[in-house]
C-alpha cells in the first residue's frame, strides 16, 4: 500500500483550481465511432443483402416510375428498396442517437479531460458523432426525395455493358491530351517565363500579350476556333485531336509561364549576383544557377496545373472527335445520349478520380518535401 | 608566387599603377543618394578596409567596384579599362574580381566542389580535370578539402563562407572583394573565416574588405576608408585612424563600436 501512496503535497504549491476530472473519454470516442459505423454499416448491409438476393420488381418501385421495360430495372429497384429497408432505417436513427450522445458529452467535457490524449479522444468522438448525424440526415433527405428517379438515371449500370474497352480507350485519349498539353506547356511556359523577367519592355511585351490572351479568353473558345484559325488563317490542316493537344499546350504554356516566373523570382537575388560575380553571363546564370533551383520549387504547382488540365480536356467534347479519339467525357456524353442513362457520367467521374487522386497525392507529397527544406540536398541527385 | 613575394618591399613601378580607380562615383536608388562622389585608387597588394555606420554606402561602394551596381555618375577603372563604359565586357572583367557576400550565396543544389568548378568550366572553359584539380587546391587552401562533396545545407555558416571564398579564388582573381563576410556568422565561426582572409592578405592578395571587425581592420588593413553618408570622410593608415581620428564623425563612430 505504501508504494501506491500519493506523493506528498507541496504546501507551497498554488491551490488546484482545475476542477474535477471529467469521466468517460474512451466512452465518448467509442460512441462517436459507433454512430458513424452504424450508419455506414446499415446502408452497406442492406444494399449487399438486396443485391445478392433474388428479388423482383416490387410494386413500390413501379410506383416510383421504374418500369419493367427499363434495362436493369431490378438492380435499380434493389438499391431503392434497400434504402427503404427497416435495417437501413434502424441504422440511420440509431446512428443519429449515438452521434447526439457523443456530440453532447464530448463537446461538454473535453475541456476537463486530464490529459492531452483523453481530450483528443473526447474531441474526436464528438466530431465523429456529428459526422454520423449529418450523414444519416443526408441519407434520410435523399430517400425522402426521388431515390427511384435518381437511381434509375445515375446508378443503373446495366446499360454500360460492353463499354469497358471504350472507357479504357477514352482514358488513354484523355491522358494523351493532358500529357501532350502539359509537356508542350512546360516548354512554352519556361521560355515565356524567362522572357517576362527581362528588364527590357520590348522583350517582356510580346510574352505578356501572349500570356494575357491565353489566360484572358475561355479555353473552350480557343478549342473551338483553334482548328479554323490554323486552317483558314495559316493554311495548316491538322487532325482535330492534334489541334486540341496544341491548344492545350498553348493554353497551359500561359499558366506555366506565370508559375515559372514566380518560381524564378522566389530564388534569392544573391544567387544571380554570385553567378554573375564569377563571370557568368545572364543566360549562363539562369541556366546553371537559377532555373535548376526554380524547377524544384515549381514542380508542385506544375503538377497541380496538370491535374487541372486533365479535367479541362473534357472540353474537347465540343469538337466532335471521332470515336477512336474520344476522351472519357465525350464517350460518357455519347453513351448517355444513346441510352438516356446518366450512369455514364457517374462512371466518367470515377474514371477521372482514378487518374487524378494519385496525382493529387503526389502533389501533396511533393509540397511536403519542399516545405521540409530537404530538396536542396536530397533532390540534387548525383 | 615566390618572386612576387620577394619583390614586395621595393614595389616595382608597374605595381604603382592603380588596379582599381574610382572617379566621382555617385549612386542613387530612386531618390536615395547613397554614394556622393567617391574617389578611390587601389594599388596592387593593398588591403583596403572600409568601415562606417550602416546605411553609409559601404556595400554599395564595393558592389560598384564589381559593377553589380552600376554607378549613376562617375567612372570605375579596372587596370586601364573604364568598366563603366557601356562597351566593357563585364563578364570578362568580373573573372578578375573575386567577390564574397555576407549571405555566402553558394548554389544550394550543388556540392561544394561543383560550386567551385562550375565557373571554371563554363566561364574559363577549363577541362573538367583541370577544373577539378584547381577547385580541390582552392578548397584545401581554405581548409575545406574534406567537405568537397557536401552540399551547402549540410555545412556550417563558416564552412560555407570558406567555400564561397574558394569559389572566388579559383578564378585566380587580381582582387578580392569581401562584403561583410562575417556579419551573418555565429560568433564562434567568425575566426575561421577571418583566418583565411588574414592568410590571403599575407600572401599579397589585393583586397577590399567591408567589415565591422575592427580588430581585423586595424591589424590587417594597409589602408582604411571611413565611409559615412555616402562620402569618404577620412582615410589613411588604419592604426593611425584608430588612435588619432581627425574627424568628429569618425571619433563618434569609433566610440560607439570599440
């Protein structure tokens, strides 16, 4: 017993005004997690249960304007029915209840937790509880609206059968457009970026005009007119797909120029002076001292531009490209107009995300690395 | 090297010709009149130290010598060339004028060795072997041979500054300019850089040193300028100026810094 005795109280210590320690940190955390899990689990369970069972088109579904003639009607009906299933309802209401308890307890007591970890547990529990409530309310709202219509149009995958290969081709075309545009844009942007930094107005002005034109007009305008400007204006007859790549390169060049300009300007003045003081010319100093450092700093913003460009390639759908040249979005539009099923757009969104999410992750990693200041050493390579 | 050392006491007539000469140099930054008519002649093997309050134009004066700042008015001569003339090949001139900065300004994406060899290869067009050998010699000269493959970010301020000195020395300049090269260093690192500079002065290098290190100015300088408000207020023997300042402004300045 003597061993576990509390240490002697220091008589000179100031009075303890922290108040009693709050109980239940772990309970709040568990409640918060439970709220979110119950909501998600109930939805997933019902959906899987209905999808695997051998159900038919119910009267309820027919009332919701899903007809027997619709391709994939049973699948749609399953999703709608599962949403109305008692298990889903129970999960939603239970989640709201658990979340409310976690939120009230956590928000009320986190200040009085006696360690950082317990305080974090209480806060996390309260936040998760709130998220569980919001998700449950959102689902309740959704299923009280027109889940039948929505599901029929956006989650009916039956019409997409046989389009797998087309989507892969579309994804490849999207990447071709974006990659070609980005590579060309980087080359154009680097040259323009250096030109905008000239001390001579006559050198800066043309670069500025170019940049302001391409930044100041809609990309869709550039795409639509580009083909005819080349054809009628300069007698250059190119394939529409090639023109699209060219326009993306010209457009990205304008944005990349600003990125490079900012990157070069962010290099300390002393670097240029040091290079000039050993007799290098301005261009040598740029080439060996400034640009290599700037390039490291502009990698994250350029990758960001690339992500934006991938999405902007969807604009080529206005060009009426041939089927073999179709990008993801053109393909989705064609599929949708052929079947009146917008699930093509759902799949298109997923296809874009499959490409962009890893890239976004890479951008964040690159930014983190840059902020850590290791680039000068580790990034220098051999 | 040996012969030039031996020739030192009886300076040959050729050596009497100024290596660097400034004539009525003025510099404005917008409305700010930073240099107000500076005249100066530096002989070979001079170690000219420039002292004075901050904002007095010391660094600007030094930067005008290497034309990193262009004088608004006046002329700068390097040997017998007017380098303020628009037709002067400044890139060539700067290969003869070594410059070391307060902030080191090493290229952070290159090793110490590459920092030194870069200009040897790209400006002097030496082969990579020649450049390597010369760079290693200069790195050894500043006691940094063992860090040739380190990146600047891995080195202390004093080590970086010594590499910056080696980078300038490798060009075999006729004059070295030092712009407050110890001001950014932690106190315990100042000594190693000053040591290198003292050794250089002893070897007969022509130097112009803007500094707040009064001990260095007094002991190493062969001539001292006191620059205040854009003008050379007083110049002469460093010891003389320290012990018998003639102008009130110098006396006031010395009272504050000593």
